[in-house]
C-alpha cells in the first residue's frame, strides 16, 4: 500500500510518500516539509491568514518534490490522504482540496485524515508498534492520554483542563523573550540551567484521574520571568519549567499506565506530538514506563512535530481497512480523536 500524504493544518506545508507492507512494516519513501516559521516569527505565533496563503503558494511544489524524491509515478500510488482537521480551517482546506484534486485526476481513492490520528500512528514510522497501546499525545494544541486499540478505535483516558503541554512551553518561552516556537528554544536554554532553585507549582498531584493542568505553572513561571537578571537565571528557569512539565506528564501517565495495565496484557507506552521531541520529556517517560514494565516507544525526532509521513501512514492504514472517504469530505476545524471512528462513525459527519 503506497500513499501520498498531505499536511497543511498549521504552519508546515508537508507532503510525503509512505509504503505500508502487508506485515505492518513501514517505509518512508520521501518526507518534504516546508516550515513557515520565518513568516510568523515577527508576530510571535501563527497568523492564520498568512499561513493559508503560504500553503496555497507552496503545496504544489512540495507535493511534486515528495513524488520526485520517492521516485515513483502517480500510477504507483494506491491512494491519497490529506489532513481534514483539526486545525486552522483556511490551511486545512488547501491541502484537503489539493489532495482531492490529485485523487480525482488520477482516479485514486481519497482518505480524509484526522491530524491527531496521524500523530497517534507516527511512532510506527520508526519502529514496529503493535496495537493496542497507551498513547500520550503531547502537541501544540493537545495533551491527552488515549487507549489506542487500532486505527479509528481510540478512547480518551484524560485530557488537559486548560493549556496543552506545547502551548505551555510556547507561552512561557514567550514570557521569557525566547521567540516562536518556544519549545525547542526553551529546551536549548535549559541545557545550561540548574532548575531546582525555583519552586514551581505541582498541579493535580495525587489526583486519581488522568487529566492535566498547566495554567498555574504558566502563571508562576511568567511572573518569575519578569524578575530575572542574568543569562544563568534564565537558563535555570528554563530548566525548572522543562522539569515541571516533564514531571507532570510522567505523573499523569503513571496513573494511566496503572489503569491500562488492569485491562491489557501487552503493555506499551507511546508518546507522540511536538513535545515528544523534547529529550527530557522522553527520558522521564521512558523511566516511568520502565517502572511499570511497559515497553516505551517515541517516534524519530523528525516525526514528532508536524509532517506528512504520519498523514500518509494513517491514510494507508485506513485504506487497508477499506475506509475510503467521500470526495466531499469537509474540513473540520474541530475533530476529537475519539470521534474519528472507523466503524461506528464514518470519516465525515
Ligand atoms: P496539534 O497537533 O495539537 O494540532 P500542532 O500541530 O501545532 O498542534 P505539533 O507540531 O505536534 O503541534 O507540535 C508543536 C509543539 O511542540 C509546539 O508547541 C512546540 O513548542 C512543541 N515542541 C517542539 N519541539 C519541542 C521541544 N524540543 N521541546 C518542547 N516542546 C517542543
Ligand atoms: Mg508547527
Ligand atoms: Fe500536530
């Protein structure tokens, strides 16, 4: 199964060709990502109208490059998958419309892919990961724990009650004057920091559910950021923030692992999404998984943040199950992952 995937839901224009073999193994034949970071940096965040216009300019060239680098023809494809949501609707419509046009022109099946389902399968791009698994999805817009039984068959165990983890990284980094996107900048600064001198709040500690909260941390860290004097102060705060976020992620995930272990013999923890690129987060989660005797898998770094390989793979997995979308599948600005049902609830509303 060879699929062209397209991703335009935020500030990356991406296209990729992925091959999914019958035994479940995957091969990324190409993965092209054009990041718009420079277009948005001056504004401190993604400007939707600028993003949509840039996707319009870039999508055709990015897709052509992905096909050329994969060294295949359109006739070798088994289908086209494009992100249909959730995300900034102007951008989503660009990739979705382009994907439908390619599918129609080439007579290929089309799959409307949930962007979060892409993140959910992304670990399978780098390693063999069998279903079911416990997923910590930590991205710019989401922070959730999910039981993933298969493609389109997921249920949510917990979610954030305020900000997403990536949003917390970005907002705190902004308050510290680190620019956009904040997560990678904060991680670089934290490398030379010594966090324990700052006492940051520990949210939801000891609570029985698997929810997250980052707003208290954000407020406390932003206040401390006002009174920092030296570069060392700033590095120390960055380290404290990164540790606090990692610690909360691992504490809440520990609860979810305890719950999950009561229902499943095969125990695997997967972390995915942009924040999964953070090395401290990966290490702390790996240690937590080991304590509960869970196998631990994180995607290769390049497939943590937005990319189209994960969209192509989700599309291929759907195609393999016969889950083809209608050509009029709409763009969905909001689309909870546990509503991306394969069986009970079709891909479109
Ligand atoms: P969503 O997937 O929820 O729609 P998104 O697509 O914008 O949101 P991703 O591309 O998955 O999110 O991830 C981007 C987020 O990951 C940003 O908040 C960014 O700061 C964060 N991030 C990326 N790299 C790192 C890192 N090394 N450390 C911490 N955070 C990071
Ligand atoms: Mg992005
Ligand atoms: Fe994303």
